[in-house]
C-alpha cells in the first residue's frame, strides 16, 4: 500500500477491469478503466490537477488567487478538491440542467457554486449548446469581477497532456500493450485527444473512436440543429475542439440517450461497474464495434464518472426491479 501525502496523490492510476460476462456474449474483449475511483469520482480529477499545476508552473496563477470554471460538475468537483488543497478559492459555474448531486458535492468540497438558468425550452437533465453558451457568458463576467484565473478546460493543453502522460500509459501497462481500440464519449475531447496523440507519437496500431450523441454529432457528421440528449459531460455539438484532432481518429459512433442508459444499467447489473451515462455510451459504442469492424478486438473505454452522481436522474430512478 502507498501512503499519500494528500488526497491529490490518489488521482490517477485507476484500475482496469476485464468485462468477462459482457465479453463472453461477443467476439472480443471489453475493458473498463474505472475513472470513477478517482477522489472526485470522475476522470476530470486528472485534468483539474494538470491545469492547476501547469498554471502554477508558468506563473499564470498567483498564490491565493480565485479559480473559476464552467463545469457540468465533474471538472468542478476535481477543481474543488485540487484548489482546496492548494489554497485557491474556487468558483464553479454550472447550468441548472445538470444533476443536483454535482452542485451539492462541489459545495461540500468548499467551492462556491453559481447556477445558471437554462435557455427557454431546455430540459432539466439535458444541457444544450445554448445552455452552455449562457454558462460561458456568466463565467466570463464573474472572471472579470473577481479577478479570477479561468481554468478553461476546453482550451488547456494540460488536460490532454494528463491523458497522454498517464491514462494511456496506464492502459498499455495493464494490458501488456495488447490493445486494439479505444472509444470515448467526447466533451472537451481532452481524454480522447491525449490518447490519440499518444498512439500517433508512439506509432501504435490502436484505433481511436469518438462517441457522440445521436442527433447532436459535430465530428462524425456536422449536425446543424443539434437535438438535446441526456448524456451529461459532453456532446455539446462543438465542431472545433482545440484538444482533439479528428484526423487522428479511426471512426465515429453515434449513440442515443436510451442506448447509453440501457448499457449503463447492464454494466451495473452484470459487471458491478456503477458508472454514469457517458460510460454507458462508451459501452454501447464498444459493443457495436465488437459486432462490426472491430470483431475479435480488445477494446478499452473509460468509466468516466460514478453512477452515484445520477441517483436523482432517470438513469437509475426508474431502474426496473430484476426478478430472481
Ligand atoms: C461524465 C463525463 N463523461 C465524459 C466527459 C468528456 O471528457 P472530455 O472532456 O475529456 O472529452 C466528461 C467531461 O467533463 C464527463 O464529465
């Protein structure tokens, strides 16, 4: 066992699990990397730590300066933990469309949470690009008012670097290099962007696939009027992502909200992996790949965050009771 000097030492190095029951139904192997075992229960802890450390190093963040970020909750939770440990007040700006667990958790971790009303016609639990634009506008306002450092997860190179330097090497270490494909639901694109760049730089034959919500695709096909969807943490229909170069990707998969829900439930029931919507989308995508062009492959994906973050949502609230 390792003794950590602070909670920050527990970020990363998450376990990888072979999904034996689900793989046995398919040709190939599925592996889930349990990012929800990070201290903020999501993969964004990695990016949060990387952003703050990079800003400390390049001098753009001064001791005690407030930090601010737009968040769907996970980045904010990671930043709440990192900032509290390092002595920076943290302000999280979030749409009211995101689940209440997220706001409560950030407050519990010492953050100030500013909630922004959704655009007229938006649905709670379904944060649209328009909702996100409102959160962005409020973030910029507050940033000026408070003289805060903007963490900027959509632009910060440090986020993708965290996955380049850690997530992908961990995957390869745990699989002894025997990995054929990775798929990941895209938000800022930092995770998949970092992984895909690692693959390119090391000349590996590992295919990287982007997962997007059906009806709100921006990479696989350029949907002009995106539909809302329940897959929190991404699918913002942003055609240009600073941290993800689509040229490095082998393909794109569209997954419906319903498919992501059914897959997340199946994953919890059969494998004991209790994760959120985006992990469900990743599993649905990986399953489709094993049934088509990646038949026989070893596919890894991230269990991006914990299912506990969605107890108030229809991901679990109307889970059918299983007999026997
Ligand atoms: C639950 C969840 N899934 C997926 C993503 C997308 O990750 P990335 O921003 O690295 O593309 C996020 C990002 O916040 C997230 O919170």
